């Protein structure tokens, strides 16, 4: 009995410390991302360091290990100790090392947030670049814009490579070969299993992807009046070829003119008995200078202050992005508030990504178009075959982009001194089937902010897609083929959101769908 009390006291103390320090981090991060102010970047670095220091205390680490040996632990006690241990392992480092890593990351993040690509003396925002790549027929402008979008890579490359090496040095101090190996281990992911799943997906989708990619290149070649063999990265709609260019019939942007994206988001979630409109007040949803030009969701205090950052315009892209981010937000909002603070989070990054992806992709779903965008039935019926094909291409392009990133990142950490620019384009060409530009001497890869800001995170996007496919199939077959029902929402809230981090990610998937993660559902839907 005494041991249990000691465990409870120990855990309570850790939870209290974590609650205060984490809020300092999330508030500073929110302010840094919404203002672009160097002062907040500095405050974030300080708060981050203090938070990491909490997990770096050697005696706390050893006590955690000791308590975990106790066989009479309750499920809630054991899970807290396991999660604390994972956070502590990577922080068993000297204070100056932790501070240095945090400072380097914050400085690079500031460079990304304040960098504006330039063509012929004109600066372009991320939305403007996107607009040109989607809509412009001017091949010279497209090429210049594409190259400009990569220029931030040259700005951050040196600092990023130094950061990669510093991360590796830190991981070695903790007994790992490199940061990549450590990150997989502490995320409760089996690296061999994940890479095997991804390689199998490449193999299973090879034929379908090759055919669809060839059709896409021929369609684009016709549009630009060139041969399919002349298609280059700037002919696609995204600088990294992360998404499928819509055809004339699948470009849904015209349907969004004059539409209230935020209102439609509210209605989508409300149909499932999920309320998100109370989260708008503290969110930051529209474009502004010096603000992070992308999108994310953050849980400020694990007590209901959940915020979304977006840069909404009247377009299909931002509709789907808003649905995606409020998928995250719904998860965070409905976590069981009676659980200890350390468990009031998602089971794993991939479990929240799964929900975000599940809702984000509904922007192309005929059921959603009819019910929420109010597109008439005849138009939806005409669009459906094209949209299904487009969604399939989108998922395959997205999966291969993620695998490109993940395979490259492993190499980046295993050998940061190799010719990374050459390796990047070799990987892109082999997996995405994209022909490189004439020169591959530039650090185009470094222009992707995730290498800096979210290291060894990207695999979670694809694991999230696999989970989303499994959840979608489960809801359609076991609850309702209509998907947007109160019953489906109830299941998500009570079985998926509410238990928070009480179970490991694969246990949670099994508890909800009856089986552990099974990529067969993704293959069935998209390959």
C-alpha cells in the first residue's frame, strides 16, 4: 500500500510540473507562429529548454525505472510511468546540450517563417505560389516560382545539417546509433516493421501508380503543349509533388466562391454530434503577414483551450485543410478530463493524424459534397467517378511522397556527410517517378520545414492514413454507410478520443476496430 501511495505522490508531482511547463511552451509556440516575432522565438526556446530539463533529472529517471518494476501497478499508473520514461530517455543529456538543440531549432524555424521567395524582385507568399502552380499556364513563371520556393533550402541548409549532427551526437550519448533510431524507439514504433510496411505499399501500388502517373503526365503535357517526357517538377501543383493536380472536372474551387468554410466545418462535425465552434474564438484562421503560412492545431493546456492556425481562402484546399485541423481539434477537445494530465493527449501522433486525415479527405467525398457543400445530386453523380479516381491518385501520390521523405530522412541521419542533393533526387525519381530538374546541386530537400521543425515525424502521416482507411471501413461496415451520423460520432468520441493516451496506439486501433493496424484496408481503397 505504501508503494502505491509513493507512486501516486511521485506521479502527481510530475504531472503538476509538466502541466505548468508545457503551457509555457505551447503559449510561446503559438505566439511565435502567429506573430513571427523573434522575441517569442527566444521565449519558446527558453520554455522548451525548461520543459526538457524537467525530463532530464537523473534521479527522477531512475525513480521511474524503479517504480516500473512494481508488479502491483494499476493500468493508469503503469501507462503514465511508461510515457514519462519515453520522454525522459531523450532528455538524459547535459543542460547545455538541450539548450543548444532547442536554440538551433527555434532559429531555423524563424528563418522559415520570415523567408519570402522572390522572383524578379517580387516577393510571393505560400498561397500565391500555390495559386500559380495550380492555375498558371506560363511555364517560365512556373519554373521560376518553383525554384524560388526551394531557395529557403539554401538559407537553412548549413544550420540544418549542423542540427542533424548535433541531434546524432545527443542520441549517441544516450546509447543509440543516431537520432533516427532513437526517435523511432521512443515513439513506440518498430522501425523494421514500419519500413517493411512502406516497402510493401510501394510494391503493391507500383502498377496502379505507374499507370495513373503516366496518365497524369500526358494530361499535363497536353495542357502545356509539350511532350510527356518534358514534364518537370514545376508542372505539378505542389513544389514537392505531394498532391494530385485536379482535372477540370475535379477542381472543386468554383463551388467554394462565396462559401463560409468555417460554417461548413461546424456543420460537418455537428452532424456527428461533435461541437468545434467554441474553438474558433482563440484560433487564427485567416492569412496575415509574418504568420506561419501553413496550418496546424495545438492543445494549449489539455483543459479545453484547443486552437487551430490556418490561412483560409475560398478553395477546396483550405476547406479540406480546415476539416483536417479541426479533426485534430475535436480529438484534443474530447479527451477525458478526469485522466491524469500526462495521459490527456493522443495515444500517438499517428492516432490524431488518422482522425485529421479521415475528416480532411471528406472534402472529396460525394456524401459530404451533397450534405454540406450543398452540391445538387445530379452534379455529384456526374462528379463521383472522376472524384473517386482523383482521390485514388491523391492517396497514391501522397503515400509515395511520404515514403520518399521517410526513406531519405533515415539516410540523412545515418550519413549526413553524403551527397544529399543527389540522393534526394535519386529517391524522388525512383519512388515518385518525377524527373529531376537539369541541376540537382541545390539543397531542394532542405526547403521542407519538417526536417527542421518535426524531425522523424513524417512516417506518422502515412501510418495515420492507414489507420484512417481502417476506421473509415469500420464505420461504413459496422455503424453506417452514410458515415456522417451521430452514432459514428459517438463511437469516435467515446471509444477513440476519450480514452486519450491510456492505451498504446495499436491497442487503441484494436479496441475500436477489432484488429491491430492492417494496411489491407488502404490497399483495398486505393491500390
